[in-house]
C-alpha cells in the first residue's frame, strides 16, 4: 500500500513537471501581444480598452459575459466587458496590463477531467493524451474559487478508486485535483504557470465562438 502511494505521488510530480515543460513556451507565446501601429488602417484601440475580435464578425453578449467572469475571477483590473459589433470590448482600469488578460480571455476553455493513472505511462511519465480506452470523469460539478485557489465540488460522490484527477483545459494539462475524504470536494493544485489564469477560465466557463486579439 505504501509503495503504491509513493508511486502515485511520483506520477503526479512527474505529470506536473511535464506540464510545466509543455506549457511554458505556449503560455509565454500567448502572453506576447505585438501591435504594429504603423500597419493599422482602422480605428486605434484606446489605452484603457482591450479589443477582442469575434471570428464570425459579430460578438455575442454571452461571450462578453464569459470573458468578464473569467477576468474578474482571475483578479484582473477591469470595469466592464461588453459586446460591441464585431468585437468584445474590455474596459480597463488605469494601470491594467493587457497581455495577461488576452491569455485568460481568448481560450475556448473546454475542461476535461481524467484519473491521473490515465495520463501517465508505465514508467510514471506524463503523456499528452489519455489512453484510447480512458474515460473522462462526467460527474457534474461546480467550482468554488478564492483568489487563485479553486475547488471542484461534485454533485455526487466519486468512486472510491478515484483519488487524483488531472485537469485539462483545451487538451493541455493545467493541474491536478485531489479527491477529499467526502468524495465530493477536490481542491486543485495548479501548475505555477497556470495559477490565476486557469482559475479564471474554469470559473468563467467555455466560450462558444472564437475570439482573437
């Protein structure tokens, strides 16, 4: 029993380290927003606004509501988020930083949960995709958030053999959740790069349309 516990902890540690390695380049790349003012041919974005363009040319109010919920949950300095014609407009407070908001606001935000055993190989190393026969956890849940901390609260107890879950957002690993003794609550341990932003995405929910900076 002790040996299996250490094996599980080793698998979790390897999974998180692997996630950091995989996520670092993509998250840092997502956070770099380059604007070539000399090439602008249309309206110029005001300093205290962030413009996110809807791919279909018409931003949905539901998308604006999700973006607002995400940014507020992540503690970003905003006043409001509204859908205005072809774009979602984020109204910023003075001193707010735009690049982190883009990283939080634009992902689709599709969350999937798997047993940790389904995302490590026989040597305990993380893999990028679940095994073909692995089934995602489908028990409904809500999210309790406090700052960067987030806890999954399931509508019914999980099976006794489920101890640790892997939290994936848009197919990428962002952390693990340890199921408590009540089998209902599972606090999430985010990777360092995911803290705050991932909580915002999890709380705000999924975006149905595509938006880009």
